[in-house]
C-alpha cells in the first residue's frame, strides 16, 4: 500500500524536475529519460487495458506525444508519473471507444481481446497466468475500472471522469470485475 | 469515494507487460522531433518555456490584489461577517473601487514549497500591471524577466536561468482557455481561490490585528488536491486602512504551502505601453500562437461562423479586444486532452484590472470528447453544476458552471457546433446571466 501511495502521490524530485524543465524547453532526450523511468508502469497499464501488444504501442506513442505537447502546462505539483498516467489512461480509453465505434459494438462487447495474446510471462506462476487470463477475458469496461481503482489507486470520481460514466456505474462495474477476478486469488490462497 | 481491494491491486500490478515492438523508440523520437520542429517553425504550434509556479504566483497575486481590493474595501462590522447577505454586501460595496484602479506597481515576495520534502523558497519580484491587461514581472531568480504587452499581443521572456537565450511569443490569446500569458492561467487558478470564495460566499471575514496593523482576515477551508501538493486552508490578510492585502497564505495542516506578501505598493503609477514591450536579442526564439487582433465585427469572416457575445455583464465591463485563431498551439483541458481547437474567437471584457474572457471554438465531430476547457490543474477534479440555459443563443443547452477554489469561476457549454466558455471573477448569478444573454 505504501508503494502505491508513493507511486500515486510522490511529488517530483530535484533530478526529475531538472529533466522536466529541460523537456519543457524542447529537449527530446530529457523527455525520453522521463519516459524511461515510467515506461514499465505505462506499458503495464496500457497493455492491461487494451489487451493487445500492437495497440499498446500505438496508444503509448499517441499518449507520449500528447504528453510532450502538454508538458508546458505541467505545473509540477503532482509527480510526472502521475500526470503521465492520466494521459495514458485517457488515451487507452479513447482507443477503446474508437474500437467500439469502428466495430459498432459496445465497450461491454469487447470481451477477451487479450485472451489469445497474453504476454509471455516466462516463469510466471500459474496464479499470475490465471489472473492475466481472467483479466484479459473481462469486458473492456470492467477491465478499465478494476485496473484504475484497484491497481492504480484512482478514486471512483476520477475514473468516472476519465471513462465518462457516473461514479455509481464505476462502483457496479468494479463489483462485477472483482467478482470475476477474486476467485483466482482465492484459489491461490487455498492452494497455499 | 474509493473502496480499494489492496490484495487484488497488488496482484494486478504484479502482472507482466510485453516489451515495445522493435523500432518503437526510433518512431517515437522521430515524432517528438517533428513536434519540436513544428514549434520552431511557429506555423502550427508555439514553443516557449513555461513559468514556474513562483512566477505564475506573481500574476496570481496581482489578480488576488484586485479581488481583495474588490472584496473588502469598505467598512466591515466587527466580528465574523459570513452571512451570505453581508458577504454579498461587502462584495458589492467593494466593486466600485475596482473600476478605479488603472495600474499597479509593487514588490511581491513569493514563498513556496513545491512539495512536502522541499524547503521553502523565497523570490522577490517586481510586478506591474495595467487596466489594458499588461503584465511585467522582473527579478525572478528562477524565471528571469517576463513581459506581456496587451497592445502587441506579445510576451517576452529574458534571461531565463534554465534555458539559453530569450523567448518571444506573439499572437497570444487574451486569456483562458487559450492565452496562458506566462502561464497566467496557473496564476489565475491560485487567484481564483479568493475569487471563488467571493463567488461562493463560503469564507469568513474577521477584524484582527496583524503585525500591529488593523486588518481584515479572510479565511476558508479549501479542498486538498488529490494527487498534488496543496493546502487545506486559505488566509488573506488585508490592511484595513488601505484595503490592500498584506499577505495571502495557503497552508496544509498549518504548514505554509505557498504565500505572497506585498511590499512597496503604488497605485495608478504611470506605466506606458512601452514599459511592457522591451527590446530583445536578435537571436531570440520567436514563435507564434496564431491569434490575431480583429474588430469583433470582422471575426465572422475569419472563422466562418457568427461569434456570440454576452449582453449581460456586470456594470462597467466593456469589450477590450477580440482575437481570432484558426488553430491554437495546444489543446485545452487538463493534460491538454480536449480535441484540437479550431476557429477560435476570444474576446476580453475589462473593468479596471479585472477581465472576463468569452471564447468560442468549433466542437468538431465528437461533442462527447470535450471536458472542461478551463483546466483546473493536475489531480484537481471539479464537478460542474449543470444548469439549463433559459435564454439567448444557447437556450436549451446545458451550462456547466464551475465555482471552485482552484480555478477561475467559469461556465462552459458544448453544443453540436460550438464550445463556449465564459471565464472571470463573476458570481454564480452573473455567470449564468451572462450565459443566458449570449447572442
């Protein structure tokens, strides 16, 4: 919990602030260093939400360019990672909406996009594999909510704003997502 | 409200993510370099360093000065005056003073702590502003010297400590959500703390003695930013004799987050337009944000639709300037996530040192893609009050009214054709009246 707290609210440190200043001044290399420090978290977020490697890369490129464009507006009172996180999450939601529109289906119907293309998790435990598969099998609208709230620490209000649904809907979708994922964790506990 | 499953969250965060495809970083670098190049050619997108909050704070205080002057210039009865009628009376009594201020010069002492771990820093800035909209902030150790000339729609930043050279930005919009004017938007967010208090009448005012001087002290609890470092209480100390602020303090559990103090205040000094338009080096980086000053009546020919204007603004506000842009340098909204702005008309209405900005832009293909264009800052989520508009060109549409301590009071309306904003130090009723009078 402490780690998550730090990840969500940690303010910019001196070294990061210098990089931000340089990046705000147009230094692409400085911006790339900022991305490098946050890359794994952003990949995890984008992949988990989108469930597809190619789409993850496309969305992250879009999000990073947006972030570079918006960087002059970054006022430094939250961490760069927090700020970037919101941009990536928004870009992923945009992409899911686009997919839904293109296919003339609802977000809820975008089920299991990732099921056939789970990442190579190497020697990951069966539980991680099971959880990855269970997550990939969720409809996108449930996946987004559980990732944003439980994994990333967003409040219901924040998710509501990003996804564009009422907070009550966030709560109900979260409940459904947990109901689907919780048995995987509980099976692990029982096995242990 | 957040009800978080910590165990599930940990397990989800532990899931692996695939690496990027080959060539991802090279593609990204090429796109970023294109961005930089497009800024430098100044055709589509402006490029300039931003002012850090300390300097933005200067504009904040400048605006706060105006507000406090407006808020508390008259006699206030002893004790707390937090009854709505009394607070409103104080505000209304004060507004007459606002219109009389033509210019201001002062030394501004800015103290701030960027976050919990950082030490308090102090900057002494020489600030000047006029009722034309000019702004000058000199002597910042962090940000060098800054000038904005309303006449020329141009900003000049000289002697920046953190980037070589000087920067000139021309074609600047007159205000939010497009015109940052030295990131004055951020400044206005801070200033809006007091403005919103005035609008919402949520603060208290008490007569106290501060540093041996009779003063009015305005206090209010403010919501803490969920993601960033911010205060939970605001306190504005106003000299009772002069009606000007002695200090503005934002604190978190009693610890200073940021504070402004005003020294050497001079009202209505002579400040010609040239005082805000310095010479700059020939090798300065010059960029263009794309806004051009036009008569309001000529705006339609530039943007292809009939611009709208409020018929009901508080007494004394008059149209100051209209600028138009076919595109703008950065999308609006938090993290700049709104769709690109097209065919923007932005008009400033001024009364003394105060400004109301009315802007319109094309909605584009997806009205649902628009969030509040007047960004309220990272991690500061504001739920607007939704009000059906009962008159004017937008009759029947929904106005999103935002009165929040960290953002300038404003209304935004998204129709199928236009996104409309009204931003300024107005009350709820005044904002709604202005919105219903658009035509």
